[in-house]
C-alpha cells in the first residue's frame, strides 16, 4: 500500500512540482495539498497522512506553528523544506524542536529542472519517514540552561519534542573499566534531536573531547552548534581547522567539509578539509572515524545514532580493529534505523542502546557514573 503524503507550501508551483515528484514513485501517494499552516492542521486531522512535507514561511500560519499544532492533535512524521540561510537554519532547528523529524534544503532550481538526484532524495526521505511502524510523540522535558549567558541560544532551553516513542533497551552492561581518550558520535536523520538529548545530560567536567558528525548543510552547522552550546553544560562549538582537542568540549563537524584528526596537543588536533566531489556525505562519519582509528585507536568510544544509509559502518570497523568500543542506537528509538542497523548487522557494535539510556551509558563508561 502506498504511503499517503500531504504537501504543504504557499507556492502553487512548489506544491505542484513536489506532488508530481512524489507521485512518480509507485510507493507514494499525494492525498492532499495545503497552502498555509492552518489548512495543513485541518487536513492532517481529516486525511490522516502518513507523512507531511512542510514549508516554513507561509501566510495565515507558519510551518513551525503548524508543526506544533499537528503534533498536539494528530502526531505525524513531518519533513521540512528549509532555505539555506542563517535564518532558515534557525527556523529549521525550531521546527525540529517543535516535532518535525527531518528536513531538506528548498532548492527551487533542482525541483524546477527535474534534477534526478533531488527527486530521488525527496522520495527516499519520505519513504523512510513513512515506513515507521509506530509514531508517538515524546513529551518535552525541561533542560537546565548552561550556567553562562555569553553564548546562550535565544531558543528556550527545553528539550526538542515530539519524538518517536522508545521502549526499554536491553540492559546496559556495567562500565568496562576501559580507559578512553575520545568520544565520537555519528548521525544523520533524527540526529539533531538525538544529539541534544545526549549532550544536555553530560556534565561540565566530562573527561574527554567529543567529535560530532551530523549530516547537515554548511549554513546549518554554526546555528546548531550555537544552540547546543546554549543548552549544554559542556562546551559545544563548530570545529575549526587547527582546534586543539580539550576535555569537556564537543566539536561539530562543519557542513560541506570533512573533519579529521591529526597529532598535536594532549588529545590531538582537528584538521578540516574540503570533501571530494564524489563523496556522498559532507561531513562523512566514515572519514572522521577512520581518521580517529589512526590516532586514538582503542582508547575511543564511538556511537552511531539514527540515520539513513550505512555511513559510519566502515569507519567503525576500522576503529574496532584497533580495539575501540562501538555502540549503536537501538531500533525502537531511531527515527530511521539505517546507520545503527548497518554497524549492528555487521557485528561491529557491542551494544544497542535506547536513546534515553545513551547518555547515562556514556557517562558510566567514561568513568563519571
């Protein structure tokens, strides 16, 4: 049975083109369109779509407000279209906080010219969200603000809401007693929310540097790093070439680039390089993991979170071969069980852990529990 889709955009051209692209795939069906957020809320309740594509800037009711209402009345997986600007990035993060599960850059030229890559990506994302067996929102939880206002985000310090429900994971083993120097976290679809849920639980004295690899456009990573920094007790920053790794600081790989490690300082130094044109992901989890395997080796804890595809599997394999510990998010708490499934199915990860348990497991394993 085809996945039922509601298309929401104030541009009649964009609504028509997105609808045409969606219906080109036999596994997808457009069951309605809306030109503003108020119409979207009404049709979501009436038509019960399995996925909604949503614009952000619309008359009558904007997309962020519409997401909040839909999540309150009839929770539905929502894919946001976002402009590649600073304001667009901030608005997209607000939409994810409101309950949207994923986003795509809104490139009119790709849609208008029928670009094959853009068409395949949109269809793939909709199908990934629509195939979720269960979708229930997780109620928001308060997050203690960072004890400084110098870099605080203007967004209210509260948990990103409306996530797929989790079930108890397999019991987490006690801390292994292993010695670590580095924590790596790689993720894609659903990652912004997953990262926030984990990082906001880490104490300010977390003993290791943290490298974050999130599939995200270049315009988004500065805003995302700033938001996380304002919510977390640890420091979070967008990584820059030459950064000396420090304990208790998380370095977010810049969008459109690749983040690697090289020797220097107590923990190592970050090297930012341009990704080759043939790379599917910029940043790429595999590249950062592989680089870390050559520097920190077995003294690394690497975690693969929710995301489509298999990015991170080969890098995790290299890490495991030198003695690193690999964990994966469990299927029930993932937005898309692709990347974690890849490392689990390959026998690379030693544990599958629910998102709500991940931070506590990391803290215990790092010797802070």
